[in-house]
């Protein structure tokens, strides 16, 4: 569905070159649900804007929905949908009018546009706002409208740039229900960007981590966490001597891991903590060492980002 | 123009007009401006020396087409202003990702500024008829069509200027204000250039608006015969073509 090779985009700002996207390669197959995860300024929106024909790449190629973005941008537009990071709805327009207009822009008949508009008003909880002027909506209401607008024509490939930014938990859940249903019923391929680690983790199948315009990891959240961060097993013992013995026991176990001892506490970084923890406890018992507490912490995508860049995504959010 | 451009223009125009149609008060408001013009210019016009000679009948016959061109000029040249706002919020970008024809986006926006002009024109004509203005419906109809054509060109140029001025609003205002008044005065729109110095007449000769204004005067006088209408039509169509070429180019280049 999407094939990108060496995609690059530079901006000239006050005589300096900003390398927003630096040679990205990636493929997304039909029906996939993928997320771009990265801090502010990583190049997420710039990449999406190139894929949706809003920006020309400085170099590299991109085929989107079977069409080259440079050779045939008009056909790309016909086949995709894009919900941008800004507010798509015109401020002077009424909510329902904007939905109907959007359907017309994509060649739907007036009647068809109205039916779609009403369906989306209902399912995204916008019905009471149908006659309101967009400028009077709250930020979250406006975001919901943007999403509804992007869904009117039911594209086979949908790009969403931070769709859930500014939504409360209930509406975020609502949005996801909608996205997942869209995918199930119409087989829509979905490419989104997000800051929310939990969202990338639990909702999407594939996460692509981008930082400074470069793709630094690509895989399922499970794979990334197992390969790049690993689970943390923490066991406390009665005495420091026991902790040192426990470290020797750990070293004899087969599963590869890093061991760290601190006072009476031993920490193991392992790929499958759920398997290692019971095994470790049995080994300790066999060696006559009594564990007092045992704890297993699964990694988050933030741990992955930290392992890759040495920075936490949570911190860099507010810094840049 | 292909069918797609025509259809898409209708969609863009309908979307642009809807907020005004939803709020009839804003429509009523748009009628005040022509009333102010008539109310303030009228008394001056009735005994201004030098105007008796222009056109036959009342000075209104000469003056009304000029007012209409000026109203069209000022509204279409500000059509980029709305775009400036939409570019900042993201709704322009949203429209750009749709398959809408790019020319239709330019034409639809310009026509949105022309549509109220039709109502304004009718009001003005109705008001000046008791003062001896002679109304030639066919001429007026063709005249409004020419004005719309000119408006498409100017609107498209304004749109292009807005794209170039993104994040630099001063550029949009500065350029519009700087260009608008000289063009307006040097077309003999409100005051005849015949009385001006030679250099002004020379500049007027190369100002395409001069020909449109003269064409409009001929049309509103019901005079299809002379060359004024032909030259006016040529100037208006040339403006439309130039506007659309520059507009679509600028849209394309904005992505680069
Ligand atoms: N039009 C532009 N002109 C100049 N620089 C730009 C432009 N658009 C983006 N950039 C720069 O390119 C880099 C990437 O920006 P981009 O908007 O793609 O980031 P992002 O990952 O979407 O960030 P965010 O999470 O804040 O939305 C940033 O350094 C930004 O300043
Ligand atoms: Mg962004």
C-alpha cells in the first residue's frame, strides 16, 4: 500500500537547512494498522505531508495506494484520506455542512453525503453539535469533527496525524472503536502518528519509531520491547550475601540477561520475564536461598525509546 | 474547461457561500457599502464640472459601471484574506488533499466574492433609475459576466498572493493596498483620466482595468457596437487566464 525509498525532505529556514526527514525506507501492506511514534519535531508530519501530496520530497520516492506521489498526485488524492494535525474544519462553517461538503469534494452525491454525514455525527457523538458553527466548538469537539470529516469518503488508505491529541479518555476510546471498526468492515489501511505511548503500544500492530528524521525501529510493540528493552525482574533477599549468591545462580541460567545487584536486591533484564521469573525462583530455592519478594515489570515503549536514543520520550516531549 | 472543473467550482462556491447564506444578516450588511457610495458620491456628482460631457444622460450612466468595477475589485482582491486564515488553521490543507480541481478552488473562491456583487448591482441600479439612469438588461447582464471574469483573475492572483504570504500577513496587506489604489485611479474608474496629465493617460493606456472599465461603460449604456466592449472582454479574459495560470502554479510550487 505504501512503499517509500530514501524519502528525504529539507527546509530552508533563514539560510539554514533543516533536515526534517532523512532518507526513510518503509513498506506498509494493505490492511495494516501502523503508528509513527516520535518526539516533537521528529519528522512525523513532514513524512505524512509528503505521502499525501502536500509537500514534495527533496529526494527519494514514494508510492502510495499504487500511485507515485510525484508522477500522479491527483490520483493519490483520489485514493487516500488525510486527517492533518491542524483543524480541518473551516471556522465559519457549520458542523454538518462541513461534513456534507467533504463528501461532495470526493464526488459523492448530495444525498449520499448527507447519509454519511449523519452516520458520522451519530457515531462520533457530534449530533447535538450538528448546527453549531465550528468556531464555537471546544478543542476536543473540533478534533472529533476533523476526524469525522476525514472519514466521510471511506478511503482505503487513511493517514491520521495525531488524531487523539486533545481528546479525553472516553472520546479517545470512542475514536479507537471507530478506527478499528473501519478497519474490520472496510479493510482500511491505517497510518497514524501519535505521542501517546500507551496508544501506540496497545492499539496498533506495528510501531515505527522516528527520531531526528530517521526511522530507528520498526516492529510490533512486543518485538520492540523484547528486543530493545526487555522485562525487568526484581527479587529481594534477606541478606546482601544471599543477593550475591543469587547473582551466581542467575548467571548459570540459560536465558540471556543482564544482572545487577544492589544491596539485598537483584535485578535481571531478560526478554521473557514471565518465563524467567518462575525458573529463577525455583533455582534459588534449589540453591537454598529464600526470596522475600519478586516483581516483574514489563517494558513500555518509552523504555524502548530510551534504549535507542538515551532520551525518554516523555521528557523530550516538553523540551523541544 | 472540463466538466470536472465546472462541477468542482460549484462545490467550492456552495461551500464558500454557505456561511453567508446561513446568516442573512451578513447579506443585508453587504448592501450598506453601495448605499454609502451612492449617498456620498451622489451629491458631489450632480454638479461636478467636467462630468456633464461624459456619456449622454446623467453622470450616473458613466459613474455606476465604475462603482461596480470598484466593488468587484475590492472584494475579489481580498479573497485571499480568508485563505490566509484557513491556511493557519489547517482547513486549506484539508481542501488541498481532496481531489478537487485546483482551478476550481481558485474560481469558486473568486465567484463567492462576485455573487454578492450581483445583488449590490441590482440595488444600485434600482436606486439610480429615478435619477435618469437608463437600464439595458442585456448589456448589464453581459457586463456582470465580464466583471465576474475579471474577478476570477483578480481572485486567483489574490489567492496566489495569500499562499506566498503565508506566515507573513503584512506582505498580503502591503501588496494588496499598494497595488489596488494606483490600479483603481489609473483606470479612470471614478474620475476620468482625460483631465489628467499626459503620463497618467499613458499609464492608463496600459492598465488592463482601463479597458474593462470602458467596456463596462459601453455595456451599461447598451452599446454593443463599438470596440470598447471587445477590448474590455479581451482584457477581462486575459486577466482571468493570467490569474488562473499564476494561481495554479503557485499552489503547485507551495508544495515544493
Ligand atoms: N514548513 C516548514 N518550514 C520549515 N521547517 C519546517 C517546516 N515544517 C516542518 N519543519 C521542521 O521540520 C522538522 C520536523 O517537523 P514535523 O512537523 O515533521 O515534526 P513532527 O514529528 O510532526 O512533530 P510534532 O510531534 O510536534 O507534530 C521540525 O524541526 C520542524 O521545525
Ligand atoms: Mg506533527
